[in-house]
C-alpha cells in the first residue's frame, strides 16, 4: 500500500515510554520513509474528536532523538472513551446524538490519514481497531499499528509492556527514601502504595528492584543501621489471598523485635473487600468513564494502614504513593532497547499495511510481531507462581497463597 500520511496519538495514563515511543516512530519514518507526512493528535482521542493536531516539521524530525530523554508525552494524553457518548457530550467533544466513533473516523478520513499509530493500553488500541473497522465498512482503508503502554504490564498476550521496567526501577528508588523514615518514630508502620489495579506485577518487580539495592549497601548494626529494618516485610497483591489476622500476627513479631514494619502494597490489593465495605455502607465508590473504580477516592493504602496499625501496635503510620513519581519518568536503558525494537517493527508493519499491536506474543513463542486486535485484552493477572516472586516471599517469610479470584 502507498502511505502518504501517518498520525500518532498517546492515550490513557502516563508510562515511562510515551515520549520515547513518539521519538522512535518519527526517527524510523525519517530513516526509511522520509517522504511520509506525520501529524500528531493532541491529547489522544480528545484531539482526534476536535480535529486538533500538529504537523511534525523537519525541525522536529531533526531533534526527535531528544524525546528519548524525557518522560510524559509531548503530544498529550487524555482518558476519552469513544464508546462512552454521554461522557464525550459532557466534555463538549461531540454534539448530542452524535456517535463519537463516527466523528473520530470521519476526522481521520478528512485528514487523509493512511496509518494511525496508537500508544496506549488495551482500551486505546482496541478502540483504534474499531475505528479502522468503521472506515473499512465505509470504503476507506486505515492501517492501525499500536504500541503497548502500561506500567502494570497487564496486556494480554504481550510479555512485556513498554514503560513497566522503568516504573519498577523508579518505584524502588522512591521506596528507598520513604523507608528511610522508619526511625522517625518508635514502632513505625510504612505502607508504600504502588499502582496496579488488577495486576501486581509492578509491585512485585519494584520490591525485587528495591531488594537489589539493599544487596549493594553496607550496614552498621552497632548503631542501628541494619538491613532488617530497611527490608520489605510484606508484599500485598491482587493475586494473593490475604488473611489479615495471620499476617498481622507475623508482622507484629517483626514490629516487637525491631521497631518497624515496611509494606509494599499494590493499589488493587483488597479492592474487592474495600468496595464491598463501601457499598454496604451506602457510599459506593466513584468510577471513571471506563467504569473503573477511582482508586484515589478510596485510598487503599490508608485502608490497609488502618487495618494493620492497631494490630501491630504502631505508634506512627505513614502511607506514600509512588505512582505519579514513577509513571512520568524518562525510559531507562532496558525500556529504551524495547522501545527501539517495537517502534522499528511498528513502522515496517505500517508501511506494508499490517495492523495489530506490537509485542512479544506469549501465545506464539514470545515472538515480536503485530498481534491481532481481537486477541488484545487488559487485566492480565500477574503469575505469582514464577520462581523469582516465590523466592522474594520466601526471603521475607511471607506465605504464598493465591487469591480465589486470580
């Protein structure tokens, strides 16, 4: 197929890959198809509905490599769901009675877009596939090539999502400073809340990264500087069953012995219990346009801290969230290599008219390829039976019991 104009958009929450992925796509087109025009819709589907885009100029192409040094997204994100017409009308993005999917598709057609690159999670990419299907049914061919972005690393069937490695590393660095607070008072309970609505991979990976940092440190036990006090004492994930009383008894022993307890908590852990508790009290939680519970309004970290503080006899409690610190970071070396391999293949697929989401296909020998859109889904559970995670729990003395819903 002949590709004359390509459009880029980033959508959903931030991850430490968006800026670099945009830069990588621009660089690759400039290298192998310099005549292809590139535009970028501002703030994802928000800009697409409004027809708000910028043209990638020769000056931008020349400096695209600079984007690898930054986090965030230079072209902006938003959480706009094209199948939620009510929300789109409320935001003033479409008129009452208009179908946002049709409005977006017609905008792509009006802009003469041959290829749409979406950098986002499962909702972002499957929505783009819906746009392509609508246009095909109306006599206009659009190739859609997505890139998988999520710090949760929970896209089916993709082995590793862009930005997740960096987010784990950043969360570990955040934890090092937070856990440094453990001697700011006697009997201190610290809860490090990590992003991860349905999937505990990020919390687990951050814990492993943090303990690698511990391995590199020197300790002075005689003055109270001990690894035991700086270590992680519990890791709570959505995929793990939690017996609060049993864990409290285990952690109480640690508190009594050394005077502090440090917990790594995935924000989705215990969510079912919290929501049930709120609904039973007649105060159901707020939800976003995608129907997801707004976790920042229910404060899982505070809920857990409250459950454990009294049982542990904690005199001081601190809850800190690393999510926003981690998710807008610049990509680390490991992610930069992954981004490079994915953006290069994304451009090659686009130029030959092959749609899909680029990723290592777990159901196809982990091969890097354009994965068919109908196979893309979110909410992939973290496999807690993996050896590296089992070793982590064994090291900290926590039993591994899978949750019944995982």
